[in-house]
C-alpha cells in the first residue's frame, strides 16, 4: 500500500516480470541480451521498465534538444528505482515531412502503440511537441493504457529581426505577403530567415504545438506548469528528470490513461484551447483522442463551450505576445487559475493530485498577456462550427483571427480544383477575382489531398495584395496552421475528394457565410446540385500501395478526428498478447 492507502503493484504484477523475472529459457535470453549492453542484474532486477518514446531526429528542429533531455529523463528514472529504455519513434518534423505530417499522425500512433505492446514496458515517458507528435503519442498511450506521462518539448525563444519580435509562422505569412507586394528586400528576407527560429523548441506562437502541449497538460498528462516552459530554460531540464521520477511511481500506483481521461477532462481541454485561441487542429486531434478513450466528443462541443469561454491568452496569431511571454506571465497554471470557475477541478492528473489541487498558489504576473475575465482579448465565440448545404457534417472558422466584416459575407466563388491549380493561377493577373470573391480550394481533405494539409489559408492573390487587401473569405476541406490567420473556413465535411458538396461548387456560384447564424450556404438549388453530382468523377487514388493506401482506405473524416476505423475504441487493444 502507498502512504495514501492506494494499493501498489508488486514486481510480479508488472508486465516486464514476464520478460525479466521468471526463470525460463526466454527470460534467460532477455537478461543475457540486456547484460550484452553492459547492464548488470542490479540495473534491472525487480525494477519497472520505463520506455522513453523519443521523437528526436535530425529532421525535427523542434526536438533538437531531446538528446540532452532524454539523459535527464533517464536520470530521474534511475533515481526513482526504474530501468529506463529509450525507444526511438517516428519524428514528424512539421516543416520537412511531405505531403503533410497529418497523414503520418496515425502512423506514429500505430508505431508508438506497437512499440509499447511488443517490448517489456511497464510505463512510458512520451517525448513530443512538434505538432502531430503530441496527439499521436497520447492516442497510442490511451489505446495501450499503461501508465504514461507526457514530456513536452516546450516552445523556442522569441524570434528577433532588426529589434522586432518575430513569431513562428504568423510573421512568415505576414512578411511573405509584404515581399510579394514588393515592400520587402531580398536582404531583409534573408535576415528574417536567420532570426525567426533561433533556439531549440516548438513554434512559439499559439500554433498547434503550443496548443496541443497545453491541452496535454490540461487533460492531466504533464506535470503541473510543464507545458509552458521554454525549451532552453533550465526548468525544462528539471521537468525532464521530474517526469522520469514520477513515471516510476505511477507504475507502482498503476495510474493509467483510463484513470485520467474523462468527459470532464476533455471539456477542460476544450476550454483551455478556446481560452488560448488555440489551433483549429486541436479540434480534430481532441476528437480522435476522445474516441480512442471511448468518450463521445463532437464539433458541437467546441462550439457550445466557445459561447461561454473568452479568449484570455493574448498570444499570436490572435493576440500580441509569444509563448516565452506567456511563461513569464504565469503560464498555463496562470490561465487555468483564471478559468477556475469554469473548469472541472476534480479531474485527476499524472502527479496524483487533481487539477484543482495543482492550481493552489497559481498566479498571473502580467494581466496583458493573460487577460482577466473582465478584459478578454475576445469576449467569446473564438471558434465557430458552421453547417449548411456546403458542409452537412460541419466546418470550422476562427472568428478571432478574421477581419470582422468578413464574418457575414456573400460573394462569388473562385474555384481551384486542387492545390496545384491554386498555386498555378492564384497570381495570374487575369484571374477574375476581387476582394469580395470567395476563394474555394477543392481536394484538400484527408483523402483528396491526401492527408488534409495546412492549405486552408489560401494566399491572397497578388493583384489584390497590391491593392492593400489582406484578408478574404476562403473555404476548403483542408486544415490551417495554428500560426495562420484570416477568414478561412476549414475542415469542410464531408470532403470534396469523396464527393462532398464542396466538390460541386463552380466559378461564380454565390456563397454566404454568416458566423452568427453558424451558416455556410451555397446558393445553388438542389436540382442543379443533383445534376452536378451525377457528372462528378472521383479523383484517382494518390497511393497504389503502402501506408498512403492504408490511410485512404481507413481514415475518417474531419468531424470524426481523422483516425483509422480499426484503431478507434471498439477495436480494443491487447496489452499482453499470449506469447509467453
Ligand atoms: Fe515544430 Fe512548428 S514546426 S512546432
């Protein structure tokens, strides 16, 4: 029994006992091969085996500090009496992986789950941060349901250029538009390249990485305050060793994801996502994660909670500051303290305490970075879920990131049949487009693109940029980088690639968006839409073989989280196949 009276596991009850503890020929092999690596019996005998799933690679700049951090995690595991084993997992560096990391989120989730299943692992430290790594690792741990703690990579330092602060992504889009408009020199552009990413760590705007790390902590998977610590801060190294120490205890306590995840924990996560004006990608990931846990969650839950939760995090792209400022202002604990009246405070977390207990003493040190409830960045409705004949299963928009006059707008469609078509024609001086037009991108969804890339922030046509236009209504079945902004309607479901209504839009069709009415309407009558549907020809599959084909055959639509049908709850994981 523990001090708190919680029953503790015995060594004989650990999974790894089957590999190391018993006296048979196979266990002889496991022990002798462990000794081959220079370990002695004293290193592993009677100890929980703790996997460290490390998503480091030379192609993931956001995780470039992980080789050092993994040593610090191991230090904590040794200190607490565990046996650490590092298991490298797919890295998914967001800028480098094509066509998009999203198509590989499910591959990492599968890989991580199988690494845990097939090895002698009693508990796991999940090392991730760059966009898709967080949901993938948590989806795996949820399905495997062994004790798991998440160690977030943390955000990089602020960017810097000629004395100005630069934010990942957001300032790239901003200055790229200025360059295309002829307002920025080549030299300035190279200087921006030098200054925008100047330390290890994830994007330091409230993009998908910062959003998902905050969400992971709110769900209960990160030690309190851990998700806001900048990657190069010495506190981050201490978080690593503390995570290592804690996971050993979690194994003895048998504190599993199923003990932490609940409908209330997901509602807390949605509240935090909205209070941070987090990435729209979090909707897809949270729905996928909840479905792995057997907890119903839908787009509508986000819309409903958005009606009462104000945006308090004044962080780019919706606000002014960056993650480094957020940390100094009190970080996620400060934000949670501001939301205390809304949160489900009795949800358990990895440190064995409730969310509410972890907030004891939490404070905000800068009211402009983490706004008080009576002075929010955006009063409420930071996210809206739209429906209509153009999106029968929903679409999303982030009103806080759009020009307000576009939130109720009707205009003629300018249709691009795929990304290549868009990139070829968008700057054509003859393109019949005005500031009132609605840019429509087809075939950018989970199957049609494939992998639902972050193409949803379609570029403003150059000739309009030169006229001073900086935002337009844009509609697609793609996603959008959390660092992006603009009046972009995203995640249209069902997607055009499988014949959803978005596939039937033609140049000149009038489209209406009314965010206050949650409406996205195509002004084409049903009979004409039927005729167009009869003429529609499905695009050829992108992948004849391999993972791409598996994905196309099994991925769900955006409103269901884009997981594979055979990985969701209902296809239960087998933690211990009968191999011994
Ligand atoms: Fe890794 Fe943005 S590129 S978090």
